[in-house]
C-alpha cells in the first residue's frame, strides 16, 4: 500500500506502509533476530513479506504494556528486519531468521489490520562531530574490563577481548558502536537510547554512559 507523505504542508516522495513487528526488545542494526511465528496475524505478516522481492518488516520496541491483546505503547524508532532464512511448517507456522538492517523512524501508525502497520522512513545518522577510532577503542577497553571483572567474580576464565572481537569488522563507526552495544548486558531503555541517538557522536556518548551504568551495577552487586 503506497501513499504520499506530507511534511510542513508539502508533499514529499511516495512512502510505503510497512508491516511492523513490535517486540519487548530494542533490536539494533546488524543483530540477528530469530522468530517463531504461529499467531494468525503474524502468519499473515510473514506470508506478505515472503511474497515480496525484499522480504522485510519493521521492528520497534514496545515502550509500555504488552503487544499481545493490544494496548501497547510503541516506540517511534526501530530498524528493518530482513528475512534471510525461512522454514515453513504449515498451518501458518514459520521459523524465521532475520538480520537487522537500516534504522527507521515511524511517521504514522495504521490500524492493526490484520497486523501492525506503519508509514516509516529511513533515518540516517545526522551530521555531527567526527568520532575517532581511539574514542571507540577506549569504550571497548572499558567493556573488556567489565567482562573480565564479571568472569573473575564467577571464577571463570574469560578473555574480554574475545567478546568484542569483530565488532569493528564493517569499518563503519556507526555499525561498530551498534555491534559493541549488542554485547553489553544493558537494559532495553539503554539499548533504545543507543538506537535513537541522532548522531554517531551521540551514540558513542550514550554507549559510554551505559557501560558506566552497568559497571557500577556490577560493582554494587559484588560488594554486597
């Protein structure tokens, strides 16, 4: 279903009404998303997506309430999930493997008929202060120290650097930060803050603050 977005009284490029899958997890670009589909409305969503040239749907965080039964409050920033593998078990049951891609912003929610749908637009990082490799490595080093502190408290042998290995594989600062954030045991609010940061520099600050928060929580728990 296509329409035309209105911005400040002027028509812009045509937009597409995108199938949406609200989750209680803030998914970040680059992450894998496995799904088991059995609910009729999401079976319909999967069928629509799988019939498309690019089988994909939007994923947003449920900010409050529960999606089952409706009445949930959904966030406005999410990412596209691209279906890379599908197992069809019949009777509307699917197992999907998805990779999270481009960040999106919801412009307008449509009625959930038969599944959640919204008008969305890609949301690229806005221009901002450049982020250097050294600044990201500094956050990585603190993450490594955090993982090794947790391992030591559990009497385990863990090489913290192994946990962050490969996060920089893309060579892109934005994706590097997303990859690092996906490996920190932070809460959903912090994950969403990383996702919704308007610039790469803001994402770095948000991730750094989240690492500090998790580190402080770990130290407090270990001191009890």
